[in-house]
């Protein structure tokens, strides 16, 4: 297997094997050029399978142990304990996974939403979450921490890293968008800044870090990479929409014990 992949890593998650994978090293072409791991995209299924096999090889697991859920922008978390039967015939509809089982690479797919990787290295518990604005607002990050604690983790020992996501300078929203956040907490107004005309700019990574802090996570940070502004490295749903492309790829992020 060629060693062409160059995922981003973070010291907060070391020495665990993990990575926020970029477009580099993939077999896809055209608008999906690179390491598109989105099985729900209209990319050639053979290319996606090759891409996922390369990621599995890099993570040191079999392709069948590259575990992800059917993401639906929810707050739901799946726990893979010793009783869980894998591989799934049908992936459960959820947006986060936690486990204390070695040998499984927990993964999420993103293309502007936040990929968040978690670890309590002392307890041997890890997690991965897909947190767009809906999931983050409804509590997927806090629910992930609580599911890890149920497996023996301690919130203050958990480290969490938000990977490449759309940055506040690229996330333009309508005023009505903000209302859902203000209805939850008037203090959420600080995550919005003025945009052009009546538009606002939303700081999704800052909101994610806020939610992680509320959940009691010991250390957390964003890698600082914007998916929208770096087409050479990342797929972006919003950029593809603005460029009138027919579809878009998804980058994968993963962690294993």
C-alpha cells in the first residue's frame, strides 16, 4: 500500500494513532480529486473503497475495522463495548461513536462540519464525533463525553481536538440562523459577528470549544484549518455549492486504541 497519505495529527491525542486526513493520497478524480471517503457521494464506489482501504492501512486496521455511523446531524452517540457485534449490516443513524475496545478505528466524515476526536488515555476510552451546527447545538459533544464516562473515562482527563472545519470568516448565515442559538442561550450571541448587509458570520469551532468546555473536557483545541478556504487540502460542501459543482467529497478523521 503506497504511503501517500499525510493526515494532520495533534499532540493532545498522542501517542494514540489518529489523523484528520486531507485530500492527499487518494484515488478519486474530477471534482472528487483525492482521498474522498464518502460512500454516500456520487464518486465511483471502487475509488472510495480504495481510499478507505488506504486510510485503514495507515491506521493499522483492516478495512472492516474502520468504523463509522450513518451521520444525520443528531446528538446521538453509539457505544461499542464488548457486547457490540461488528461489522454492522447497516450502520446506525447517529453522529458520534465511543469505545474501549482496542483495534477499532472510530471515524467520522466531514466537508465543513467539525470532526472531533476524543481520548482518555488513562482509561483507554476514545470517541469520534461529527458536529455540524445542528449536532453541536443539540448536544452531540456533551453526549459523547457522557458516553465515554459511562465506559470508565473521567471528563477532566479527556482531551479533544476539533479538526479541519469551516472557519468564521467563511461561514455566512442569515439572522434567523442565530435565533436558534439565542433561544438556547442568549450568551451564544458572542459566536456571531457582522457580515455583509444583513448577513452574519458564525464561529463554529469556537462554539464547539465552548460546548466541550461545558462538558468538562480537560483540554481541547481546534487545529485552525479552514475547509472552505483550502481547496487543495480539503473538501467543502459550501465551496462546492458556491462553485455550482454537482457533488462534493468528504474527508475522514479517525482514532484508535
